C-alpha cells in the first residue's frame, strides 16, 4: 500500500513541477532558482526534440517532413505529401523547445509555451 502512495506522491510532484515550469515561462513566478531550473528544462526539451527529429524541416534536405523518406520533385514517394504545398505554408517553431507546431496550435504540445512568446 505504501508503494502506491509513494507513486501518487511522485506523480503529484511531477504535475506540480510542470505547473511551476509553465508559470515561470509565463513570467508569473520570479524566483531566480526556479527561473534557472525552468531554463534548464527548456534546454533539455530542445535536446530531446532534436533527438526525435522534432526540428524545423528544410526543403533542401530532401527529406519528407511527414515520413522522412527521400523525395524528388513535388510529391513524396513514401507518403504522397505535396512538398510544394507543405513548404508554401509558414513553419511555426516553438521559441522555447523548438518543437514544430501546427498552424492552428495556440500552445506547444511539448512544453506548453504559447505560440509567439
């Protein structure tokens, strides 16, 4: 039984830490130690996202931004994505963790930062 309560406590500490990180990024907490910890978490997010290929796609790379297959011309031979159409739209990257966001997103799905902040 005590193991279950410890697991619940750890989960609540994680939830609390995520909330504190969000409040620091929103400028609602000004404690210098929390700001430093939050900055470190944001840097870790960048490294993690880069490791998962979550960085802004570049047409010149020749890799499809949807499936990572090599493409030539206007369509990906792996998934059929219209490459011209994809790159004609602006690519939105989270300023906090560098995750590629969807056009309709208001907040980053990885770190919770508001688009454009």
